[in-house]
């Protein structure tokens, strides 16, 4: 052991380094986790108690010596780059960097928000994990009513065995929160993610995105609803896009309707996007049911309102002719890059 220490000491004394990488080789050889000094300490474990006393000291001194030498050389090399000015070619192009692009759903969501903001709507948000009251009961879905089956729900079972917590199935729950926590008038849109217990396919997904709209004030009428949505469609899909309303049913609106627009692909002449009907459905809407207003503590004799809800994926599909919902969540950059060159 002593002879090894002597030999290494000589070697270390003689060592010099002109560059940082030479010093690094030295560090790895002597001071590294698999270096020679580590080996000596391993060997030290095996010697007898008598030798331990003498060698313990010698070994520690040797280690300090090697570390001292390393630090000394390191300092003399300095920490700046070891490059001569003449080695730098300033005419070389810089490193390029990848610029991201916005997700098509974000683009369309922002566009929808912008249109409604110009009409005086504010943006509101609510939680994705909801209770039965906000997602169903307050919206006039009675317990055990078949209307609840319109939306296949992911319920969350709590520790006590009850399951009145669920992933929200629609952004209509945010309407309730807004009305419960404020005073009319309300004029808001509520974008967000929603969840349904659906098998994933080109046409359905277990999560997707919606934008809810709510307008409550004195004297709000169905013609306000029609005019607002008509304006929205002209802004989003271009002047001349036609709209039509078909009667429908939602527990939280009365009367309820679904709104179609003239097919954005074939302009109404018939194609496979509109199943040769010339029309495509884009949203559900209606006058807020007085029961819902009352459930949220709003006087339904004094106030009326309209509401609407649309799927952002559906609006995006029609805008960009996308036929498979799964593309939105697969993170394939070849798909994602096609929609914008905007810098994030
Ligand atoms: N919440 C409905 C759904 O997810 C959409 C909807 C329909 C929202 C009519 C509304 C409305 O506000 O008035 O299918």
C-alpha cells in the first residue's frame, strides 16, 4: 500500500494540465468514484488493526494532497472558455430554434371568446370535478330522470360509498355557479373541458371541450338569442352562412332548440360532411328554464335569459375539415403544425 501511495504521489507531483479536459482525466483517475484513491480506501478496509492506525493517517493525507493539487491546477486554468478569439467564426449562422404553434382547439376557443367579448360577454370558469347539484339537479334534471342518461357520466365514489361527485359532463354547470354567486344581469361565456363515459372512436371521446353561454337580464327574449347566435356564426364562418333552429329538448331550457348552419364545406349543396342535407348541427340552446333561475336564487318573474352550449371539437372540425376526433389528443406534431405559425 505504501509503495502505491509513493508511486501515485510522484505521478501527481509531476502532473500538469494545459486544458480542462486533461484535468478531468486526472480527476477521474485519482479522485473519481471508481478512481485509484477509492481503491486504496477499499484496500484499507482489509488490513489489520495495527496497520490501520498508521495507514489511516497516511491515506487521508495523500487524499488531501491529491485534492489540493487538483484544485490548484483548476484554479490556474481559470473558469473561462478555453477558446482563442481566432477560433470563433462569427459568420456562421446561429442555432435555429423550433417555434411552437397553438393547438387548433385553443385557436378556435380563442376565436369564439373574442367574438363574444366584442358583444360584451365576460369569460367565466368552473371546476371539472363537480357535484350532482351543479351538474344535474340545479339544471332541472330530477333524480333518476332518464334525461340524465343523455350524458354518460364518470361518477367518483367517495370513501363513504356515496357518489354524488362526478367529472362534469357539460359546462352548463358553470352557469349554475355563476348565478348562485352573483346578481343579474349575467352575460358570460364559459369555456372548458368536459367528460363522458364514451368509447373512444373517430366520432366520440371520453373528454372534449365546450363553450357555454349565458345571458340573463330583464326582458331577454328568444329573438335576442337568435340574433346573438346569428351574429356569432357570421363572424366565425363568414358572412352569408345560414342558420336554422330546430325544436329540441334540454331539461334546463324551455323552449329548447338546436341550431344548424349551412354546411361550411359544400355551402349547402350536399356533401358527406353534412350527409347530403346541406345543414350541420353546431349547438344546443334555449330560454333558461324558470326552475333553473329559482334553483339559483334568481327571481324568475323579474328575469329571463337564454343559454347555449357548443362543442369546440365540432366547431373546429367544420372549420378545418377534420374527420377524426382522436387527432386532437394524439399530439402528432405533423397534425398540430398545420394550423398556425403563431409564436406561443
Ligand atoms: N349542455 C348541453 C350538452 O352538453 C348543451 C347545451 C344545450 C347547453 C342547450 C345549453 C343549452 O346552455 O341551452 O349537450
